[in-house]
């Protein structure tokens, strides 16, 4: 086998990316068409790689949701900047197993540098440790594992050695509007999803700090408090500084889930939303969201490096760690063992954008979100339900669940842009999330037009 097949991919990628601004965002193929193009018995004999890749492209291209398009506003999905994409290709070309320094020296040092840049960008304490993980889910998991280690150790219990069953009670306090990955991380950690103590949220989805005080004071056992920077629907922020102060007085650990919201810290205009964030104990965020690197790329930060490495570290007879941790052995900071060298795209994207470029990416996304909100709210029968503090807009049509869902369906069918729905305070809503470097004012205006046309056709 030779590598000529890469030329096939390069030519296709050039065309795909060049046509992206005009491409219909919604896929043209459904499950049945994809299946009929892809299925068949596993071949007995080898095939020409060029033919395999050409056919893979032909079969899959119609089934690609154009999430890297500037007119994609679903979930919270960032694009991919060209340098990040290029570095991601390098990552696969080098195919490093970035678990140990000896196995991938360049990957280790690139992570070390990019990790320090991120700590500086977010304004976190200098001693903060970090792990490059697959996403916000695993970042939350990693941070909460460090929290569990730290608090139980303080209570005289070695959870890594002795497990949880006979150990002291560990409380977990969460906001009513936490992300589902917090509950899932707690499940993975044996802390249980239904044993959490829930603090009320206000009408924007922000944790109520006064209610936190009441919950914390109700018992004495050590507690992890899970705060949120950036509600996945409204984009709202828990009052993080106040939460840190309240928690500190009771010795609690504060974890901040800032999957996209922590990036507000990189902007002069939005930094105030995370005021006090540096006083927390751990932070989870994503690079595949607002930094616009390809999947998968999440980041876990911890103000207690000993707890972080005690929770994650691993040793085995055949592994070669650097002496005294002289160099960065990534597997001591991640739940993974063998792993992708996902530092390369992060490094390349940060270096190419610079501080100013990252700030601009965040601020432009937010101003696009406001443009959406202003244009939609001025149309009859359309209501914006949230304070648009960041990049998220939640919209309701004719104050009716069925009408709102019908508008979302029509917008998706039309394909000018793509977005999805949610439920906000018991009501069906459309969610608009802007987090792509490629989104332009024209993209927003064309998308508003498509949404309002869908709304008119549903209103009949
Ligand atoms: C997206 C998101 C997550 C999960 O992150 P993944 O990268 O999808 O694993 C967690 N919390 C919040 C607030 C999010 O927006």
C-alpha cells in the first residue's frame, strides 16, 4: 500500500471546505440511503485503498451534517479553524501515543506549553494542573475525581486504595440547571446521580447563592459544589465568585463546569461573567467548542495538582515514566492510557489566533447571538425567552410547544441553517448557539430570514 490515497482526501477536503459556505447544512441522505450505500458483507479480499476512500466519500458526503458551516447553530458545536484542522492532520500523520513523554516527546511538550497558555488565558492560579481529555464530559469526570480524592483524604480516607463503600460520606451539591454530564460523571465515580443535593436556580438558570448557603449549612460532611459557567440553553452564569466565597467558609471544593462559558474569561467584554472564577478548585472546559479545534478535545484544570495526579496517575511494569516527573507524562493527568496527541490542534489554534483572535472569536459569536435575538424578537409571534448574555438564544413561537417544534422541523428541512430544540422552564423552545469562527453577519441574516419564513409557514 502506498500513500497516494492521501491525495484523494486532500482534493476532496479542499472542495468540501471551499463549498461549505454555500452548502446546504442539513444532510440530504437519511439512514436508509446511507445504509444501502455502506452495508454489505465484510469483504474477504483486500480492496484498492483509493477506491475504498473514493467510495467512502461518495457514500458519506450526503450524510454529513455541515457542523463546521457558519450557518450551523445546533447544540454547542464549534467549527474548526484552518490551523487547527491542519494540526489535526499532523496528529494523525505522526500517530503518536501521547501517554508518556518517552513515547511522544513532542506531544508532551506541546501540551505543556498549550496548557500553560490556557491557564494564563483563563486567569487561573499559576500552580494549576491540567489534562487534555476527550471533552467536557471527561473533564468534569477528571475534576470531580480529583475533588473526591482531595476531600476524602482530608477526612482520613484513601479512596484510590480503599474505594467508597466503607468510607466517610461525601456530599455533592449541584445547581438545579447543571449539565447532564455532571450527573453522569458522578455516576461513573460511584457518587450516584440521585444522591446530589440540589440548589435552586433563578429564572435564567443561575444557581441561587443564598440557597447554596442554606444547603451547605444544613450538614457538616465535606462537600463538592458544582457550579456552572454557561448554561447550555440560556448561556447564563452561576454567580461563581459568590459561590466560591460561600463554599470556602464551609471547606467545600468548588468545581466549575465551563464547557463553553469559561471562554468568556478570554474576553475583556465578557470576563465579568466569570468574576472570581480563579477562586474555584477545578474547572472543566472544551477546546472543540469555542476554540474551534476538531473533535475530540476537552480540558480539565485543577488547583490541587497532588489530588489531580493521585486521582488519575497510573503505573505498570512496562511503562517508563520520566524520573521524578521531570517531563510531562500525560497519563498521570487523564483517565486515558493510550491516547491521541490532542495538544497539537489546541497549540496551533491558540498560536494562530493569539489572545486578540480568541477574544474576537468569542465577542463576534456573542454579537451574532444578539443580532439573532434582536431580529427575531421584533417579529410577530416570536419571543426570546432568555437574557442574551453570551452566545445562546432561546426562542419560542406563538407561545406554543407544537408550533415551536414545527418551526424547528421546517428550518431543519429547509437547510439554510441548522439548529435544534430544547425545553426551557417547561416550555418547548428553539436553541440558537453561535460558536464558529466562520459565522458572518450575512450568515446570521440569511438564517433569520429562513427561521422567520418557517415561522410564517407554520402560522399559516
Ligand atoms: C457541552 C457541555 C458539556 C459536555 O461537553 P462534551 O464536550 O460534549 O463532553 C458539559 N457541560 C456543559 C455546560 C456543556 O455545554
